[in-house]
C-alpha cells in the first residue's frame, strides 16, 4: 500500500509540474528517506488526477503506526507532511529564476500566477483546508461586505500545546515573517516551512520578501515583509514602499496594518504589508465629498462613503501621493479634537495613526488613508474605536487591515455556535439554557422580530445576514468619525486643519 501511495505522490509532482520526468527517481528516493524506507517496488497504474489530501493521509497514518511521527496529532502530522512535500520542491533559486523570467518575458500577472499555483500545488497553501472556511457576502448600506469564518488554521491539541511549552525558546527564526523561515523544518511552537519559497524584491532600496499567506482570506492574498526583523512603523517611507510594490505589480493592492496596539494587526514586531488581487468593498465605495490642496493640484481627494474614516487620494504621480500622505499622517499624529473625543496622546501615550492602502486603478495611483485612534476608557477598556462589548460575541479581536477594507475574519467557534443557535431558534428552545450560545441570546432576540417566519430552510441564511450586519456595526464602532452630520463635520475640520479645501463647483 505504501509503495502505491509513494508512487502517487511522485505522480502528483509530475502532474502539477513541481518536478520533471528526470526528477522522478530523485524525488522518489527523497520520499523513501523521509519515510525511513530503504526499499521500493514499482507499482502498476497511472493517474491523471490525484487527491493529495488522501495520499498524504495514507503516508501519515503509516508514519504514525510505524512510530516515525512522534505523536498522532495535527501539529506533528503537519510537521511531517511538509517534509514529504519538500521532496517535490524546486530550490528557491529555481523558483525565483522562473518567476522573474516570466515577469520579464510575459507579464507581472503571469509571474504571480505561476507563483500562486506553486504555493498551492506545494501544499504550502492547503487547498483542502481553505475549502472548509465558511464564506458569504452580506449587502449593507456601505456595499457588499465579505464574511469569513476561518476554519483552515488548525487548532493545536492539548498535547502539542504542552510540548510547545517544553521546547527551548529559540531566536531562530525570530518570527514567522523572517526570511529564515524558507525551508525551515519547524517545531511544535513554530510551523514547518520546508515547502516554503520566497520571492526577493528591492523595495525602497532594501531587501524585502514576497510570499502568499498560507491561510488565504481572499484571492492571491500575499504578504510583503522586510528582510530585516524590525518593528512596524507608519512613516513617509511606508508610502514609498507601498508604491514601489504597486509599480512592480500594478494588478495588486498593498496595505499596512497600523503601527499601534488595538488598531494594529497581530504582528507588530516585524515590518510587513498585506496585499493581493482582490477588490474589497472599501475600494469600490464612492466618494462623498471632494477636496483639493494648494501645491497638490494634480491630486484628487475625497472622503469615502465608508463606516471607517477614509481619505482617498488619487494621482498619476505617486510622488505627489507620498508627499501628501506624509503631510496628512504628520497632522493626524498631532491632532486633538475634544468635541469628537479624539486625543493625539494621553499621559505621553500616542493614540493616532493611519492604516494606508495603495493600488492602481484605470492607470491612476490611489492611496487610501484610514484614520485610526486606539484610546481606551473605563467604559471601553479594549478601545473606544474598537468593536463595542455588545458585539464581542461575534467579533472581539483587533480590526486590522483586512477588516478595515470590508472582510470579516471571524473565529472558528462560530461554526458550531451558529449551528446550535439555528437549532434552538427553529425548535423554539431558550437560547440562555445552552452555555455555549447564551452569549448570543440578546442579539438573537433583537433581530428575530424582523422575520415573520423562521424555518429550518431559511434560518441559516438569516443568521448569516445578521452576522454580516454585526460586522457592519463593528466597522462603525471602529470609525473615529461617524457617518452622520456631526461625524462628517468633524472629519472636515481635520481636513481643513491640514490645508484641504472643498472642491470648487
């Protein structure tokens, strides 16, 4: 049985183009070495389509039974199957050479298409796990919001967590975004990256890495990271870096999480961006107001019709957007508006920063500047401009770049909780009697009155719609200036302080 599974894995490499016919025996022998086998008998059969998940499962089950894998758990199986996939992988230099040859001879789209397919075929992006994520779209007054419940990132089992605590803390790699991850075998407290390949880029005269996220939340979800392990910082050079990348890959947007806790992303210790080939609801949102500034006559600017406070700037000259973005950033860092409860700092702690997103649209460069503030109070200890407590049953985590643009990344617990909630509603049971879902009771009681008839057939769609509407409120909570007359007037006061004037009619 193992001989056939090994042959199928080699055939998978040939079918996907990971290896060529001349690599067949080399790849076979590398797999035998990982499986601790020193013999092989050729098996009959050819396969046009191979279920990679099924083949890997066969090999992993055998490795567990034979004691080759230390523990039969997701953590240890993932460490092992990544070694198996590396047997089919080209060297990093080969990947880069192919990538840049395609970039020069054909197009940036062709090059990224090759690299994205490689990242999936290599099982670095585990397609069969990504398929399990729940995804839907909820229409709102701000456009269609994308909702995902992330099920593709496996949860560690208790034994793996316990083992990770016993592992000696290592400074290598310093974090999961460092260049040194390429080819790293991993450990219980650090994922395996044997099958990981990085494209190196020159950005702002420095070495950067380009890769895809293993947990793709949207099409061609990529990460662009500094070759040095340095903290994130939003400054003039941030805008330079964003546009250096967009010039190289004009079909991709690129954005940065803010650089302060609460309003920043999950990794602030390593300078990095996220991008991809996807149009978010925020990017499609129209402008409500038009502004101009002396000295920047070639720049269009306007407030975006969006629950968070977004200034969109557009120009054919990215240098103008970099200069204007730097001016807006500097002004916002120091800006206090007590009437709107915006404080630049309290007790020496800074609160204002920006989430920037760059893209090219119809031959024109765009830079979206999302105003952020991370102040906390006794009433809102996790942040005034953060999902408020009544929404934490759905979303409690930081609102980073991806959410800012209109895609909710919700915790995996919601799959089970929404299923239980649906059953309770249809069967007319008291939601508060179930400890797993009692936190959803106020929410459910609040929206059920809107629907005349909730049935087994429509309850899932109703719950998805209402989750989407909760995310709409999450974004509204996170906006420093609200989408009402008072909020818009406050936003305009800030823009006036920078030097913007309403466009002449």
